[in-house]
C-alpha cells in the first residue's frame, strides 16, 4: 500500500482494520443488487473517487486492481457512501458484465444458506 492523496477530512472518518483496510460493499446502482465485497485502503478510495473507476486493494495479490482492467467487466462508480460507524463503504456502480471472478453476475450466486 502506498502514500495517499485522500482528502484528510474523509480519511479522518474511516475506521480501518489493523491492515488499514475498509470493506466495500458493491451494489448495482439502479436495482440495489449486491454484487460483491471488496477491500479499499485510503489510496484505493482516493483513486475510486478521482477516476470513478472502482479500484480495490487485493489482499491475495498485495496490489491495487481496477475492476475490469483485464476482464472488461467494469464498474463505473455512481456514488460512494460511508456507513454510520465509519467502518464500511457502500459503492454504488453501473456494472458491465460479471462482477464475480467466477463469471457470475454477482458473487452471491453460490447458493442461499437460509
């Protein structure tokens, strides 16, 4: 993770994990469908707010990734909101193609538990 240019007023409101991350719930802006859960640090959030291209921190690869940069399944960011506790982001997007790395529309297609 790198030095960030995130607005200090926004950064001050975030409650991060010990690794400096905040979970980001990603939702289709017009239907409310929950597409995926990803992680952002301050720099990923800054990049997302600046470019409106959903940018996340990959815990497994240890690097930033712009959703759809290699797959073409992009997320154009419509809005970003912080929850009341400051520990979760809601990223509302216009999803093009599959949101899940498995090729499914949503990462929550694996089956209901209840």
